[in-house]
């Protein structure tokens, strides 16, 4: 009976975690994976130390040094600018996109109809919308390309 209750509780916990995972942003998932990797590395090192293989434990921990340096070393020593702020491209200025560039962004050719433009925009926005983990900058460029082509 106890195993049945334990299994049911585990199932409910897993379903709750899956629901939370589906609603999580990309940044939250990346942070979770970093923590899982760090805990796995520390657990491995602890197991190796407890079994008398300290040299392997030091080697395993040394594999984590680049990750730790990327995560905290740059903040402490200021050797590089924050990489996260460089990933997003600067916002586009209104009216600075040519018609050819707009066609290229939407993956269209000259002589397309208004319906083709709207269909291409919708198809690309479904994949790149910020509410679904896409980039704000890409969504803005898609909207700007649509506005340029539709006038």
C-alpha cells in the first residue's frame, strides 16, 4: 500500500513539474540545466572522494572550471562585458528597411501579393513570437518587413 501511495505522489509531482516546465521561459530552462549540471558534477566528485578516488574527483571538478568562470568569474573580475546584453541586436530604426531587405526577411520574391505577405509574416511570427520563447528583435524585424511591404 505504501508503494502505491509513493508512486501516486511521484506521478503527481512529475505531472506538476512537466506543467511548470512547459510554461517556463528559455532563460529559466537554461538556468535549470546549469544547476542540474553543477549538482551532477558535485555529486560525482563527492562519490569519487568517498570511494577513495580523489584524483579523479579533482579532474572531474576541473572540468567544471570553464562553466564556473563563465558564470561568475567575469562578474567578479570584470574581464569581459556581459555577454547576455550583446546577444540581442539593437532595435531597428523605423523606415530604415528597404523593400528588397523586407522581401529577404520574409523569404519572398518580387511580385508577391498582399495575401502572400500576410501568410509569410504569420508563418514566421508563429515560430519567432516572444511569448513562445522567440526574440523581441526578430519579431520587430518581421513586423517592420510586413509594414514596409504592405505600405
